[in-house]
């Protein structure tokens, strides 16, 4: 059985043998992009290189990038616990060409790594290409030998040429181009259909690798200017490929997650290792810990509020499993056992991480029980109605520290929804009250690093509903 750490190394070594420079993962806080909440793809640290605005001493690079998708456009928070393949924190393996090789080599490398190095059975792989990308289609078919029926063209069907699934765009402006994705068929016994089919959201066919052919820079008026040199950006989820190699379907069944889930079960005192809440907790300890390692601390705005919301969700899931009192921070030790070797910065800061989490847990623990009572009561009074009123959601937020997404999480478990518009109205009213109560404007500093304060502007985030532009990697 190949462990995640061996897989990571195998990927980097393979691309090193193809003259790629191994580059360290960058921070979860993008250094070069104030519009981006968290690093959500391997290419983020190379954005300016693709644009030709930054130069590196290499034209080929490979990395294992820590990523968070828990805010902005790329938000997988609501998927955690519900799909086999989504995390808020994950590692993205990637290879990059900055004006060096293009489609032919990118496709060759991807296929060779999957089928020669990892020995994945070819018949279980499917690929997609951008609808009119005959070149990529031909490489997959003529050069690699993928049968035509296993090469799916995906394009205009999702709302116009440049918004489709297989045209990767870095937000409204920036580098973009058609992409080609590799999917793995986990078998008939799992619900889901191939990409492009009505059942594609199921978990039978899981996307493992996205190979982007960077060709254009999209400007603000929508025009597509060809990049000086066509480039390549790829991303493969480490946990998804680990699941395949370990012969399991869900990412949550891989070694690393099973160990975290067992540790969490012990801490909250449950024997049911299949509990959805344990998967959520195991996911959340990773994103929360690594955010803190990278300098985010819980707060009421920006990145700090994303962190706070995730901690509170984790604590609520512990509570749901019957846990009274704090537990979440204790999982940092188990996380360190799993990931401390690969991430020395986690090992170094783990006590600090645990104490920040403990403080945050204690603070929420004071109001959690009371808030849950109010929420349960409100739910029991709904009768046939399926929507929790905005005022209730607001009261829970304002008085009991329940972020709206947490209330929504509970609602969803009960097949209910929350009245988001009503909540917003109540929030606006509160903002107006706050504004008239003082002339001094909101402090927009988004996150405080361990040693210093980083300034962010441009978040409309009193409620953490960050309307920031993020990189689109679809
Ligand atoms: P999906 O369609 O499954 O949500 P995606 O198309 O959003 O994935 P990309 O933006 O193409 O994903 O990212 C590249 C790769 O990163 C994916 O092919 C997948 O292996 C991995 N990945 C993306 N999002 C997640 C996540 N939330 N958790 C774990 N791995 C992920
Ligand atoms: Mg996605
Ligand atoms: Mg993709
Ligand atoms: Mg996708």
C-alpha cells in the first residue's frame, strides 16, 4: 500500500527526472494576490510567471501545494461530509511549464505517471478535453491510444464558451486556457455518471487530474490576448489519487484520514467510525491547523472569520456526537503524527496551534449548548415549513456566535434551509445601527500573523460573506 507521503515523493521525483525544479509549497495566504482569500491551487504562487511579469531561473517546476477551498468562488466547505472527494484543506500535486513544453508533453507525462509509475489500470481512466480542442483529442487518441468513447468533449454546454468546465480561467482576468481532465471510474456499484452526463455529480467517476493549457490572458473587457508563450499548469489531488492506490473509494478512507478519524472518535467518545461528523472533524482539523501555521488567527473578519467558522463547525459536530467540553485542539497531536514529517512548520508550531484552537473552542463552548437549544426549538416549531426564519439565523449569529453557515449545516441535516435573504436584511440593519452608533469605520484588517499584522482591504466581510474574487480553477 502506497502511503500519502510516498505518493507525494513519487510525483515530485518523477517530474524531477523530467527536468522540473521541485518548488516548496507556498503559504496558504497568497503573497502576490490581495484579491484571493486562500491559496486554492498549485499555480497561485506562479501566477505572475505565467503572465510574464516574474522570471524564475527554471522553466519547468513541480510542487505539492497545500490548498484551502473554503471561501470565495472555490468553496468546498459545504461538500465536506457529503462527497467522497472534497476537503477544505488538501494537497495539490502539480507540474508547470512556463513557456517550455505544451499539450503533447503535458498529456504524455500525465498518462505515463498514472499508468507506468503508479500502474493504474488504463481501462478505468476517462479523459475530457475542451469541446473544440481537436489537438488535445488527437494526442489522447492517436499518441496515447485512449479509445474515442473514453475522450469526452466538454465545452459550451455550461453557459458560454469561456465559462464551461473545460476552460480554465483565473477569475475574470488573468491567465486562462482550455483544459483536459483525467477521471477514474470507481465502479458500477457507486452512483454517478461520466463527466457531461446528468449524473456527473455522483462519486462514481472522480476527477483526479486537471491539465490546463495556459494560452491567453483575459483582460478586463473580456478580450483574450495570447500569452507570450503557451504554458502548462496541472493539479492532482493527493488524497484522491491516494484513495485509488489504497483501493478505497472515498478520500476519507485513506490511511491519513482513518488515523485522524480514529483519534477524533476517541476524543469525542464514539465507536461509530463511519459517522459523518467524524469526517467533518478530521477534515476541519487540517484546514484550521494549517491556516494557523500560516498566520491566520480566529477573528470576526476576512480570513480569520473563515477560520473561526470552520472551528465552530467542527466543535458543533463534536457536540452532535455527544461530546461535552473541549476536544478539537487535542487532535493537533494526531495531525502532527500524520503530517508533521512533511510539514516541519506544523511540528514546530503545534503547541501554539493547539492553544489558539483551545481558546477558540472554550469561547464557543459557552454559547453552543444554549444556541443549539434555541435552534432545535425553532426547528420543532416549523411545522410544515421548510425554512428557518432569517431572524432566528441572525439571533443565533448575533447572540450565540453561530455563523450562518453553521446554522445552515444543522438545517441541511434536517432537510431544511435557512432564509438567507432574511438573515442579510437583519445583518444590514445591524450594520446600519453600528454605523450610526459610531463614526469610526470598520477595521478591515483580515488576519494577524503570528508575529505581525497583515493588512487587507476590499472585503465586505462583517458576516464573513467574503465577496472577494478568487481564482477559478474549473
Ligand atoms: P471537482 O470537480 O471534483 O470539485 P475541481 O474541478 O473543482 O474538482 P480543480 O480546480 O480542477 O478541481 O483542481 C485540480 C485537482 O485538485 C482536482 O482534479 C482534484 O484532484 C483536486 N481537488 C480539487 N478540489 C478538491 C477538494 N476540495 N478536495 C480535495 N481535492 C480537490
Ligand atoms: Mg470543485
Ligand atoms: Mg477540475
Ligand atoms: Mg471538476
